[in-house]
C-alpha cells in the first residue's frame, strides 16, 4: 500500500505540473498576441483625410495635415495680399490604419488640386437690416459706409451698419461694387 500511495502522489504531482505548464503557455500566448497587436497597431495608426465626404488620402499625424493647411494659407495670404483668408470648412480627420501616408509636400499638392473653396473673415454691409453685399474685410466695409455717407451727406440716410462674417471669397465685392450697390439701393 505504501507503494500505491507513492504512485498516486506522483501522478497528482505530474498532473499539477502539467496544469501549471498549460496555464503558463496559455498566459504567454495571450500576452504575445496582445503585445503583437499593440505593436502593429501603433506602427500603422494614422488619419484618413476627408473633404466633404471625399477621401483625400492618409497622413501619419494630424500635425502633417495642419502644417499643410498652414502652408497653403500662407501662400494664399501672399498671393491675394489679404491676411484673413482661409481654406474652406468640411475637413475631417478620421483615425485609420495607414499603409502609405502622405508627407507634407504630397498633402499640400493634394489639397491644392482639389479646388477647395476659400473663405475670408469679411463684413456684411446692412441697410435697414437687409444685406447689400459682403466686403473682404471689416475695414473695407466701414470705408464703403463712410464714403457713402460723405457722398450723400445732405440726404436722409437709412441705417447702415456692418457685421463681421466668414464668407466664401467668391461672394465678396470690391469697394466700387459695394458703393454702387448702396447707391442703387437708395435710388
């Protein structure tokens, strides 16, 4: 019986050892899978750039996209000689796995090629609450109102005011067109 007890104890010891080995192997495999997934995910994480629902490509970080937008806006400021010009709204950065991200220069080229609408921090000129037109800046709108009041100093002038608004550049009028619109409105 002594021999039978020893054999039984040895079997139990071996079973416990196998059970520990299996649980160690399972824990090691889970740890390996989790770390592998994390490493691969970290290497391929980036952003997909959308403009009004259309995919423009992928960037590794949001700072690449922001730098591209800043470079384009600085070029536009030099080109148009307005310091309040911006690229249009409608951009969206969505986290995504990235295999072939755009660098800064490529991102600038893609954004330039898409015909994105330009906006300005302009000013709407209002006469009796009705919009007459939009000027490229608040200073220009105030200049139009001042000039109109000087020209029509002897007439009863309606209430004129200007309000700052963000508008597409294509909807703005130059000084002469704004002044003509005001004159036409009062005739």
